[in-house]
């Protein structure tokens, strides 16, 4: 059974429809890339999957033992975070917050999980450092470690490499790929970078004037990819 | 020096000075804790805005000759706080503009009502003392002191119990909501606490200077420290020290309490800023 099922979704805000009749499924272990032009509704789709926004029509359901609150999320950086005084440890640990319920403080298991994910992301030396003093790539890894504290099953990444230089971008993609291949974590990634999507993803969802959902081999032959590429060249 | 201490110990025998010290320190402590979240959420001016709302509510209470204006002030201020913090998410009028609008509007309506309906002979004096809190902290009654102590302790307990949740919601509300934290509930909680603190703080520094109690401790602590916990502790200590010092200086030098506290906070901020710059410079 699929981990995430989107049925007949209509997305939009303030009564304005951006996208309608969207159907797709994500299975455990998939690596799905969501591509599309600016304004095609990628971010709105992301918010809908996360439950931050309700769809205008249709529904998002989870299966395969996945609960809605178990979707880890790597958001784009906000203005608030840029000058936020917080240590790496505090931020990673806050990923455990969703499971706390009314329990006020973190317990040993939470702290062990946070340490493990800090190690996994190669951040041991930076644990006590201040988040705002880290480089862009390091900040992304901190947020990734936090997302891993919230889930062991599925990660949603919103433009994870925007603003990173080419070397750090490649490292970030490798890290995500490792999480997918080695730890079996399902990846859903919004991306502008079609080449990277082609290299790493197993499936592609293209939204916009034409909608495509399927394997990347089929996507390469489709009209959607052709027009998207062409627009990318002229832009 | 000894002369100063003698004068001080003489003043300390008066209950009103002790009351002022207790209430002042408690309010300063509470507002500094919440101030960090507000500054980081870009709501620095909410203290100013809500205190003007409380002023408007006070004017309404005065018209109806209410002997105890606290409940009405609390109710109206809490309602406004909820509206303001909620509007931050999906409003047509953005956070800072909404705060400015409510702030100016409540101030104008409050003064209009007081001017039209007040039976007091010294209207401008009344308005001045509500806005600048010139003497009210020195005229506290015992019951008000107790109310303030109980509410402050409640605020402190809630803050400690929800510290981790407040951090999560302040740092990244979208992530917190997506992973199952009930962010809207905690935003509501924050709004209520902030409103309570502001109504309490009006007794101390008056409505115009409340912002200072909210902003200065957080900003000063952020110059010096780099983790959320150390900033929180530093802000609390900073706030308690400056408030206590301000009240003592104002008693000794016979200056208005609120303005004195703010003047000291400005000086302390300058020290923190300088210390932060030197510290940062050395590391680099």
C-alpha cells in the first residue's frame, strides 16, 4: 500500500484555482521529484501534503503505517531564522517536539535520537555552535537532522539546494541520496534543477499547464519534459 | 556613600517602596521572558499596541464608573492580542501594520472618550499618568500587589512548562505544525500571557514605556549570547537588575519611575552591545 495518496486534488487560495484534478501516489522508498514552472503550485502542493493548508477539493491520505504528523519537512529558510539565537543542539532537539504531546521536557530517548541524527549529518563538532553563524550548507544539514528527529519514514524537501554553491549542492544531493538508498527513507523533493531530478529521482511529478506523473524514463519521452526544458533554455 | 545607604534603608521601611520593588521586578521578569519570542517573531511593537488598547479599555471603564477596571482591561486586551497574533498568518493587513493601526486607533478613541465623558478635574494629569505611569507604582494597594504576585508566578510556571514548545513554534512555525505540534494553541497561549503581562505592566511604567520592558532585555541578551536558553536566562537577569536599579534610583533621585528604568535599560543595552562587539571582534 502507498505511503501517501493524493486523490483528485484541487489546489489554490482565496477561491483562485491553480491546479485541479491531481492524482498521484508515493510508495515507501520512492524518490519523487516535483518539478514545474514558478507559480505552478509546487509550494501550495507541499503545504497541502503537510496539512498546513486544506485542499479546495479532493483529499490527501496516508497509508502503510504512516501518520500524517510523521512527515519530516525541510522548509526554505525564513527571515526569522537568519538572526535567531539558537544552538545546533536546540534546533535538532526541537524536531522531537511533535511527539511530546503535553509532556513539557525532552527525555533521554529524545536526546539520544537528536545526538544520533547530529552524528549522521556530520555535525558533531558544531553541536554547541550558533545556527546563524554556520554556512548555508551546514544550516541545511542542521534542518535535515531536525527533520530526521521528526520521522524515520518520509521527508519532504522544499528546494533543498537553493542558494548553495555547486560543491555544497553536490554534497547535499549525495546526502539525500544516501538517506533514500541506505536508510530507506522516502523522499519527496521540490526542485528547479531538472538535471539533478533526472539523476537521482525514481519518479517525477510535473505540474503546470501540462501534468505528468510517472517514472523518469517515461518523463523524458513526454511532452511536459520537452516544453519545460525548452522554456528553461530560453529563460 | 553611607549617606545614600541610610536614605535607602529609611525608604525601605515604607511599604509602598517595598511594594513597588516587588511588583516592578516581577513584571520586568515576565515581560523579558516573553520579549524574546516577540522580538524574534517580529512583534516588537505589540507591547506598545496592546498597552494602548488597555488604555482605551481603561477609558471605557472610567466612563461607566467601574471601581475595578482590571477585568474589563484584561478581557479587551486579551481579545486584541489574539486577533493580532492570529492575523500574522493569513491577514490582508500584515502584522506590523495591524499593530500600528490598533495602537493608534485605541489611543485616539481612549483619549476622545476620556475627554468627552471624564468627570475628573485634572484630565491631562490623568492621561499623562496612565501613559507614563508617573506615580501609579508608588500608590499600589496591598491587594494589587498580591494579584500581581499571583499572576506573575502563573506566567513563570506556564513559561517554564511550555519553554520547549515556545522555542519550536518561534523558530519554525510551519515545521512545528507539519510535525504535529498544535502551534495555534500555543500562539493563543502566548497572546493571553502577553496581554496579562501588559495589563500588569501598565501599573509600573505606563502604557508608552511597556515596549522598553519587552524589547531591551531580549535585544541586549542577543548581543552577548548565542543559544536560546542562555539568551533567555540573560534577559531575565538583565531585566530584574535594571528594574530594581531603576526603582531604587528613582526613589533616591526623585525621578519618574518608568522613565528612569528605561534610561537605565538604554545604558545597559549600550554596555551589552559594546561587550558583544569586543567579544565578536576577538574571536574573528
